[in-house]
């Protein structure tokens, strides 16, 4: 019995130490959140339970000592002391159950809050994957390279797309919505998928742009505007048709020369009645077209810009490079030039006719 008494005393000390710590937590919770707050209530409940356990083990220790050294009458009386924690349990039983339900409810709230936070973190990533997908369709007769880097956040306004429009036809699209955040990202999403519809309906990129401009302008998005370039390559007809709405010049490698493809119309949403036109160039095997957003050309090193000529020079240095190697090389070159974080979004897309 003496061994039992020592064990009970040690256990009572453990619970008493825990109760003492919880008492300090209760005081801090009451000071910071108020006496009736959920945090203070749960802390008090834990404190009472630990204090109750310490009392129970102390009584058991006393009873064991009495059983070992005192006569039978004192042993019976000491065991009767166990009724004290029993009475405490009866008195606070309802409070313990209520506090347990409160703790269960708080756990459910915390779990839901964690799910919301997870969704808030996941949603922009999923959204960005829609605007700038990591996987593009494999289209026979064409090599495709793409790279995307978000600037200050995941909710970006840059987007690109590659659309399979027939056995030998493919459309490449790169766009940039002014501004950042959710509004610009929503507009980019709408523009990307509306353009898919209009390109299949009109086939000519300028006509598709005019319809897209009319539809987006009707939404009245304040000062939002979109720069956009579209290239339609047809290997069978040996043609490249393009249109650009105020976008930085695309670059075309053709006839062993690198030439710019300039804008053929105003920014989208600038004028609901804006006019756009397409231009057509002969397409040959090995020709390459490069599209990008201004985050690339406007990467800064002090007051100096990376510039469009550096982009053209990268194509001239190795015109036979795979488009994937070309776009990744350009992004790395811009990072090295900037010597620091690039705050704007960058989207680069390259296609080569095999």
C-alpha cells in the first residue's frame, strides 16, 4: 500500500502542476478575451478537470497511507474521502459536458476555417492554371514552348492559349489585362474563353477581336483594357495570319530573318467600335513565331529595360532552338538582366511549323 501511496502522490503532483499552468492560462484568457469568452470558458474547464484529478489522486494517496499505517477505522474514513471528488464531479458534471460540447464546436469551426484557408490558397493556383496552363495540347506539325511567371501575386491578368482549329490549323494567343488582382484575372479568364468561341466562329483573328472588343466593352469594367495578339498558322495553306490589339510586337523568324509583327488595332475595351485588321504572311517549314507580354520586355535593371531588341537577338542567336528552350532561355535572361525580383507577370509563347 505504501508503494501505491507514493505513486498516487506523484500522479497528484503531475496533475497539480498542469492545473497550476492552466490557471495562468485562464487568467490571461480572461484578461485578453473577457471572463465569458469561449476561450476563457474552455480554459477554466480544463483547469477544473486537472484540479479534480489532482484532488482525486491526493485522496487515494492519503487512503493508501492510512491503510498501511493506521488502524482499520481510519482506513475506512480515509477511503470515504474519495467522496469529495465524487461530489465535485456531480456538481460540475453538467459544466464539464457543456464545455466539452463547446470544445467540440470550436474544433469544428477551426476545421472549417482551415478548409476555407486551404481553398483560398488553392483557388488562385487553379485559376492561374486556367489562364496559363502548364500542359498544352500536342498538335501534329507544330512545336510549342511556353513559360509563365507570376509577378506580385497569383491572381494575374496575363494569359496565353493554344487552340487546335483543324487538321493543320492552330491559333496562338497571348494577352495582358491592365491591373492586378481578382478583377483583372476575371476579365482575362472571360477574354480567353470568349476568344476561343469567336476564333472558331469567324476564323479570321481580326473579326474575332472586333467581336471580343464589343462584348467586353459592353461589360463596362471602368478603366480596364486588354492588349492581345493572335496568330493563326495553317501548315496546309502555308499561311500565317495575325492581328494585334495594342500588344508589344510579336517576332517572326521567316526566310532566315527575324521581323516584328506590330499592332493592327487599338487596345481592347478602349473603344467599343475600334477597328482591327489582319495581315497574312507566307508560312514555311521551320518558321517560328514568338508572343509575349510586356513583363518580359519591360524587365528593369535600374532605368534600363530588357527591351524588344534583346528578345529578337535571342532568336537570331539560335533560330533552330526548340521553342521550349527558347522561352525558358528568355525568361532566365530577363531575370539575370533585372538582378532582382521581376514584379510584373511574364507570359511567353513560341510556335514553330515543322
